């Protein structure tokens, strides 16, 4: 697997990553002095391996660029992989923050008056897949992040220099410098900016808050904040404490419904198993219509709404069907569709039949047709794209490909979507992704490990009755159960005691226990992540206190050699690069080819190994990845916002050599 669009950190080279999660493609060094390549260079994967393979084993494109020296990854453990990271007496020197991430103070912020007039706000915009942000206003400076096409950020009114950048280097918020040129513009109304203006959703309502049976659910104290309470065994409901807020209630296992408490608000109700429909509570209201002509139903969502509509994904996602769909440069008319899709008539009949199937997932409510596509105009290409102005078809989707959509809209009797690469996609040749409903358990003060997750689909708990008897209550698959730590043996069967006094069979759950030892480097307040390959679990810690626990999917080959098998590397690392989304794909000759665009919430910690959401499967708790640590979308979104380096609101990625969250991966 490889990442499409990746960068090299200064003084680093890409080594062969074998079958680890992404395999990086050949890219120029991050400090390349050539302005064109520095601006348009795709985003690169990450750091070299802990123990780099012999040069003869490396692909030519993975060799160190001229003038660059291979270096140990900033996030790699000095000890051999497989050692116990929890037993280290202190952090290895390469993981200690030495201040190298501190940004230089080149031009201090100007003195500002207490009130800034609206006309004094200055902005720039990205028109490329990656618009690089540098620590200093020069191409050879360290890259600290990047913007995605359509992002608009505040800037200083005057450039900070013009070295190898004729239109000027501008200091942007909250820090860093961008060169105006091929990938960035001062014209925030550029067509590529307009077409890409939909920003990915990053922050979602907390997926779960621990609820101890028999106790009151946690309540929020601020207007508009939401609490999560268990509606049934293992089910969750999002209830707001102020009138007019939207509660999220589970109506079927794995499904959610968004119910409004005030007339005129919208409710999300399941109309087919696993499907969702947007219904207005006012009589006669159109359940699929946006509140304003051309408005997007996600444009003004609250956190709870985004959770219900997107399930933790930053965009609506689709997967291609076979035969794969064409990627149009513009909206085709009927004759053009029949010419590009010779099987169109039969396909539409099959698509209509598939839409009536119980497991069909409908696309979101349609948006207005993007203005950039009106009057037969082609979609603008992003910086670096070479598109013929007369092109109708840009190509076809690859086998097993996934796409993120900026919008969906109706044209000529069909639903189309605009991808993040600004290609027009017929949605009847895809299937809309239903995000996994699974999410882990947040652990506030007073609730800690051990926690169990039901690993069987028909598991149950024994609930003590008032007269000494017990009743059986069903457990939902992967339901989280905070445990007391006690166990019992009844009728020859081992049971674990839950915090509410109920009992669960030990052979029907996977138990995540407190640490076998407290790491000496787990300082008070320090954030770090512990992943167990055997348990397929992840626990987020602040010092010695666990704050979140969930199930993950690590490499399919378990504890094998990560250089030669699909196994997750073991050791102690730091997260050094984060992407809101990034594209990953495999070679066509691979036994499992794929092309997943905009994989969400990607966090690299060494080589090609990363945490990321998986929108193409729902097997969390089972090893099945190419080597990365797969999370459910809701878990990945939570983890992305919790870890460092922080990614500012309008940025799409951020880099840090020494300030990233620590990662421990062990058997």
C-alpha cells in the first residue's frame, strides 16, 4: 500500500516499506530549493524504517535524494522492534523534545487595535491538493504543514519576503509562510477555491460517554452541549440539555436517529435497515430538501448532526462498483453518457433494482448543482492537473476504489457527485458508504480499566434481581462494559463482574486490563497511546490515567515481521505527521489492489505505519490491515483531535519532529 502524495522530512530518506500500510512513492525532498517542485510536490509518507533494509532491497524511487543523508526516524525506537516499550526506564534520546520544533521569530505580529474592521481582514487560498506551509519564508525551510484546495486562511497584509517567490511569501494564521504562485492565490474567489469550498468535518459529538447502570448519565452544564446516555443495553442516545438541541437516539442495533425537539428542526430516522432519511417535523415540509435554495444540509450542522449524518467521516464516501464508473470532467448530456457508458440502459435498470434492496444506502439529500459546472462548463482542475478544455472523460475509477464527495446533485435524471479531485462521478455506479456505528468508551474521572467488549453477536449479561434471581439481558456486539475487576464462577462458567453488578461470561468478551507496569516515562499529563496487538485494543492515556479505550484492527499477520508480512511494527514511537485525509493505493499487480481516496484522520508514527480510519470495513477488534492501525471513523476522529501535533482548523496536515504524541505498540 502506498500513500499518494507524501513528503520527506528534512535530512530523511525513504526506505523500502515492504507491505506495511502505505508504500510511499518517489518524491523530492521537503527542502528542495526548486520553487515549482516545492509548491506542487505531493504529500509524502513518512519516516524511514527502524532498521532499514539493505540498499539492494530498496526500490530505486525510495533511495535518498542527492545531497540528503538517511537518518533515524524522529518517531522510531532505538531498541530492536519487538522489545517491551513499557519497560524502558526513560525515553530514548531520539524521542525527547530537544526544542527543534520551535519556530523562528522572523517577523513578530504587528501591533493591532482592540477592534479590527472587517475590511482589514486579509486572506489567501489554496488551489492545489497540497499548498505547503514553511517555518520560514524560503523554499529550503522546514515544512510544518499544508493546506488543501479550497482552504481560506487569514494572512498578514504585506509579504514577508520574495526570495524565489515573485508574488511574495505571506505569514498565515496561526503560523508559517506560504508562497503565492502555482498552489496559492490571493484571489479567494478563484474557481478552484469555489469548487473546493466544502471543508471536511473534523469534530464530532463524543461517540460514547461511560454510563454506569443505575446511575444518572453525565450532564452538560453549557447551553448547546450534549450528553450521551445509554438508551438500551449498549445503545447510546445523544440528549441535549437545552431546548432546541438535537438528541441522537439509537433505534436499531448499529443505527442512529436524530430527533429534533423544536418544530421545524430536522430528524434523522432510519427508513430501511441501516439507512437514514432527513425528515422535517413541520407538516408538508420536504424531508429531502435543504432549508435554503442551494444550501447544503451539512453546512450548518451541529456536532451531533455531523455525528448522525457522517458517522465520523469527514465527507460522504462512496465505493466503486463493477464495471467501474467514468470520471467526467463536466456534466455530460444524455448522448455523451451513452457514448461513454455503452451499457447505460441495462445498468440503470439494475441500479433501480438494487435501490430497492433492504441493505441499500441512499445518498445524502441533493445539493444544488455546483455553480462551476453550470452551462456545460468543465470543473476547474487543481494546480498541477493537466486537463484538456475539451475533455469529457478524465479516466475511469480503478478496481476497488473509494471517493470522498464534496457534494451530490441531480442532472439529467441521475445523481452525480463532485469528488475532492474535482471529477464528476455518476453515483449509480457506486455504493454509498454506511460508516461503522462502533465507537470506543471515554473514561472520565472515576471510571477506569478494566473494560470488556462483547466479541460475540449473541452475548448476554446476567442481571441480579431483587429476590436473588438473575435475568438475561442481551449485549450488543462490541458493547463496552466497564468492569469492577472481580470475577465469579457459576455453574462451571467463569464470569466477570461489571461495575453495575451484572455478570458477563469471560469467553464472550475481550478484556482490556490496566497496564502490567507503569512506564517510567509516563509523566503526569503526558499524552500517549498504548496498542495491544493480541487484544486488538487501543488505550489513550494522560500520564497514568486512561481516558479512552477502544478496539482496532492491526496488521493481518499478527506478530510477524513487519518488513516481510502484513504485520504492525512494535516499539515506542512519536506521531510526527497528521493528515485530515490522504489517498492510499496499492499496485495493480498486487493480489489485493485498491485505490482509497481521502483516507480519514491519518497519523504517521514511523515509516509507513499510521493510525487511520477505515471506511471500507467494519471488523474493528480483528487483525486485518496491511500494517497500519485501523480505527472506526468515530474513534479516529476523536483520536485525531486529541493527539499532537495539532492541525489548525483550516489546515489539512501538520508535521512535528519531536512534539507528537507518544505511541507504544506491543504484543
